[in-house]
C-alpha cells in the first residue's frame, strides 16, 4: 500500500474517533421526573386521599419488598404535604374509603458498565499493566478496563380513582409520576432525599392537580 | 468579538498588501485549529473551540486549486433543568441535558487566489462533500444518540501569509451548511460559521 493513501485513511480513522466526551457529572444531581395524566379526569371533583406509610421496594435482595421507618415516612410525608397544599384532605383508612388512593414504589437496580481503552487511550502503552498493580491483567499494550457501577433508581408514584371504582373494584389510574436516575449505592438517606426532591418536582409540574 | 478580530485581521492584511509584489504557489497543505459557532438551531448555540481542519490543495492553474479537506468539531452545551410539556398537556418531563453535536465533513474543494502581495495572498473557495455527524442528548446517566450523513457545502474566504517559500500562516472564515437531520432531537439541518487559524506548506507534493 502506498504511503499517502494509508496516511489519509489513518487520519480519517482518527477523526472518526476523536469526539470529545462531555462532562455529565452535574446531570446526576437530580432525577428525571416524568408525569402523565388522564386528560378526562376532573381533579377538582375529588376531596380526600389516602397513602400508606410504607413504600413498596423492588431491589436486588429478594427480602426487600416493603420499606418502613424514617426514610419511608420522609417520602410519604412529601406526598401528603403536596396533596394537602393542593386542597385535598388525608383520610385515614379507619374513616372509610378515600376519593383518591396513592401508591409509591421504589425500584433499586444495580447496573454495571465496562469501558475499555487501548494503548492509544491515555497511557500510550508505555507502562506495563503490572506497574499499576495488575500483574495478571495481560501483556504489553493490553487494553485496560474500568468498570463503572451505577445503581439506577426508579420511583413510581401513582394516583387511583377510588371514588368511581366499579362494582368489580376496577380502579382507574388518573395520574402517575415516574422518577428515575442514578442512586447512591451505599447511602439510602441520599436516595430518599433524591426521591423526595423528585416527588416535589412531580407536583410542581402538575399544576392541574388541585381541589 | 472573535469573529470581528479575525475579519479585521483579514481586511487589514489584504488592504496592506495590494500593491506589493506577487508570489508563486505550488501545492498546499494546511493544518488548522477551527473555532465554530452554530447558527439557527435551538439544539445548540455555544461556540466550540474543539475543532480542527486539514486540507490538501493541488494547483491546476497559477491562481486556482482543487483538493480535499477534512474538518471536525465537537459542539457541546449544558441545558439547565426545565419542564418539557407535551402540546396536549397529557405528559411533562423535567430534566437537565448536555447537548452534543460532533461533525466530520469530508469534502472536495476548489479555491481561487487573488493577486496578492509579497507576503499575503487572499483567496475564496468552496468545499462540497459529505458530512458525518453524531447528535447526543445526555440526561442523568442516560443518553439518546443518533448518527447520520448529509450533504455539506462550505463557502469560505481566507488569507495566506508567507513566512518562507515553503511555509506560512493561514486563516480563513467560512460558512458550513449540511443536510444532516435528526427527527427525535428536532434538528433539520446543521449550520455553523467557522474560523480557521493555522499553518500551511507550499511545495510540489
């Protein structure tokens, strides 16, 4: 192969791979909040609501199904406060059926992403891998890999129409909020704070929710 | 401001050299740092400093060249958190984004060189070809990404400043229009103004 065409191909190949990776750290500070409503619902026709003090949880450990205690209360109270501020009244279970029922579920899922580089990617292959304490990683120019572990959290808050349920107890979902993003792997208080902020945002962007 | 400085530089350099003695061009290779400002797109507005350009020009007449060129630009902009509402009011989504567009035009070029002076040679030209582009919207740890190809046209005007018979400085300003489309990110075309600052070699390659 002649040198000039080879250099051109090499140059174009480098260009295709030289895209700058953006800094996305700040994007993880808040969860993405998506809300969805039933356009036929008249939210001012409902007066009372109920939400349990426990939160459903789906996580990698099969024993985790219900979250109780202060972290659950923090998130549930955020829902109660927002509903009260919109003119709805909390009705305890002992006082009969409410007009609206709300349920909060948190899904905590661990995701691993492996990113591998080659000799061209940062170290130029100059240092052997064992220099960095990885004797069995391979030989000279062996690509290094970094494994990022993300815990992805998704919270779902749904509002159901109890007032107009049919004789067969079918209930209609009137409103839903899905909140998702990165969770802390170790600090559940951080995760509860993220979810609480997201719950508040879900109500903020749902201005039609009012008595 | 950067645009103004470059335009003043080109204008002053041209005006000062009209009466000077002409000089001879062989074939040219130019390497440039490229600054680019996106135009008429709501997706991105921030000027990019992450770009470059390489061109080879073969003289087919003493004042005319044809050749090939490559450029690349990495545009990026942080979009603060806001609520995006569906027109019928049924759905809303709240998030912040990092918007990114990477462009890689590959084109054939033609340039006409005006009568310059002993040190300076102004020129005008156009590049026509294809543009590869990637458009990405990062949110939280997620990304929506698409890549595509489009037709690209790049009219430009510039200046060569001779330091020796074989080497000199190069600057130009141009407009890039490409037909790359991205339906999901509502991009109908990619347009930007670019400014190249670099060096050239003049010789019989």
